[in-house]
């Protein structure tokens, strides 16, 4: 089993200490290895943002000397702190078609001027 013992941040770097459960004929009968790709997937599951790997290690659980190690990653620096986005409503355009009344009877519009009628 892969155990992440500690994650510390110093001087713009992330130090990750990892240990494996020691192989035993009676208790733990699985051969396990841990490399950088496996550790990166574990860090992604734990939502730890990290950059490029500076120091790598390869662990095997067959001997006590190779059961623990430390990886060093670069820390990701954000260029600008993200401000919360403001929710804005889209503006409606001023040019709109005006809908006419929907009347059932036909309407006749008389355009003659009524002041000159006899």
C-alpha cells in the first residue's frame, strides 16, 4: 500500500514523503512499486497542484531501505489572483419590432384630412 506521509511547502517547492508497506510472507504478500507517475496520480486525487518534478525516486516494498523516499516538485505560482466573476445580464437591443394588436376584424385606416370636409 502506498502511504503519503507528509506534504510540505518550502522555498517555492513541494516536498512529498512517501512510504510503502513492507512485503511479508505472512502479512502483506503483494509486491508494490511506486514511481513518479503513480505519485502524480495520487497527488491529483488529493487535489494537490504541483509543477515539474525536480527530484525523483523509485520505491520497492521488498527491502526496508527502498520502502520510503521523498519527491520534490516545483510549486505552481498564480500570476494574478482570480477575482470572483460578476454575473451580468445581457443587454437587450433597443431596436425591437413592435407587435400589432391581433384583432379578428379588418381595420380600415382613413388617411384623409377631416378639416377640409364639406
